[in-house]
C-alpha cells in the first residue's frame, strides 16, 4: 500500500508587497499584510529568492538564488538543470519550502529565454486561497538581460 504524502502548511502572515518589492498599503492607510490569504507570504518569499543575488540581504546573505550568474550562458539543458538546482537549493536550504514539496522546471521559450515554474505542494487551509494543494509561480529569465519577470496567474 502506497503512503499518500501530506503537504506542509505554508501559511504565514507577513507584510504584503508587490513582485518588485514595493509595500502595499491597506484600506486603512497602514501597511497591508497577508492575513487575508496567508499563502501569499510563501509566494512572496519564492519571488524574493528568485530575483535576489547572494548577499543582497544583510541579515540573510544566503537568501538569493543568484540567477544573474547565468547571464551570457547558452540556453542548454545543462544550464536549465543548473538553474533548477540553484533555485531548489536556495529555497530549501533557507527553509522556505521542504524539498519533497518542491518542483522546479525550466522550459525554453526562446533562443535566450526560459520559463521557470516553481510548484509547491501546500496544504489548503481556511487561511489561504488554495483550492487544491498546489502553489505555482512562474518567471521568465532572459540570458541576455539582468532581472526576473514574474508571470501572473
């Protein structure tokens, strides 16, 4: 009989910010937070790791994935595997997600562009908006430009 894996609960309350790091302001004029949808905190952490370099965060120098290291590299399966490994290590070693809950896929979408999907098996709770036990965030990475662009959805 096969054991069914139970996903982890990744609900947390944090300050709410946009994908590029700007704080959101709530209806009351104060800083908004993720209390209304606590899985949003996980999505924000994933985005922070994907767009940060090592040592970007003074208090957490190992937090970034350092994808800018791949600028100028060839768009090959080997490079994609290295990106997957880098993101997996950055997310799991910083205790953002458990390795067994994480899937990172890099899909070529152009001569020097890849789509990176980061999927986390997460427990749907009354405190988050998950309808299934899956959180997916996607980003586009271009080997010729510095920066990460997140895809809404």
